[in-house]
C-alpha cells in the first residue's frame, strides 16, 4: 500500500506530512517507557511483512499487520510505522521520502481507529473477541486502502479507476490479515493477556465479580 514518489500532488503530500507529524507526536507522548521495546519489535514485524509485495498501479499489495500493531500499541502505532517506512524507503526504495507522511497516515491512522473500535472487545468472551480481532485486522487494511484511494483521487480525478483497483486488490489481504489477527489475539489471550488493551479493566471486573 506504499504510494510511490512523483504520484501525489503537493497539497496532498503536505496534508499527509502534517497529519503524520501530529499522530507521531501524540504516539510518542502516549508511549509508556516499558512499551518501547514492544514498539520496536512490532515496527520490525511491520517492516518484514512488507518486504514481499505485488505492484498494483502506483501502489503495491502486501501483508501490512497494521491491525495487530494498532491493537497492541494504540497511538504509538504512528511512530512505530513511521520508523519502518523510513527504513523501507531508504533501504529498498519502497514508497519514497516525500510520500512518507501520506504512507504513514494510510497505515497508522486505520490502526489507531481499529484500536479504539475493537480494542475493548478482544478480552471479552471468545464469541465476541474472535469477530472483533478479525474486524480489526481486516478493517485496518480496508481503511488503509480507502485512504490510499482518496489520496490518489484528491491528486487527480482521473485516478478514480486506479483508486478502485487499489481497494479491490486488497480484498484478499483483508481476509488474510483478519485471520492473522485472530491467531495473534487468541495466542496473547492465553500467554500474555496484559499486552492486550483493556487488560487492567478486565482484571478489575473479574475481581469485583
């Protein structure tokens, strides 16, 4: 879902850069010291997942893992994803330097949105947690594809067909990411539930009841 250099207009790049800086500032402010190592590991996982990609017009299709990154980091997904994108742009020329802001927003903003929408549900009973985990993984990819499409459309109206192709091409990725997120959440519920959002509230509720 990286958008390449020379595709987007100046205003779109500027808005993306400002939004990415704002999100990163909030993420750094909210990141707790004991979560820095976790953010680094998830940034590395995001980096590796994007190495295998298939070109789709001015973008490309690959595993993203922004759903699970957002679920575990919340707003800290912004600096984690930005770091991975910088390394990808510098080492492998994925995306680009001028498009860093837009690409960060495309992948990190859906992660934060899904964190707030589905994070409170992943420690609920399994019948609720599993669909919530799938929706988090699939929804983050869908929202990212939509943002990528909107970035292209706001650059030039003739990109409408390409924008639709970007969204459609990521439908299989949405399913895969949803399944991967289910496995990750199921595993963490058993071995490390304190990493999941809402753990303190869930423990408190069990204690009271």
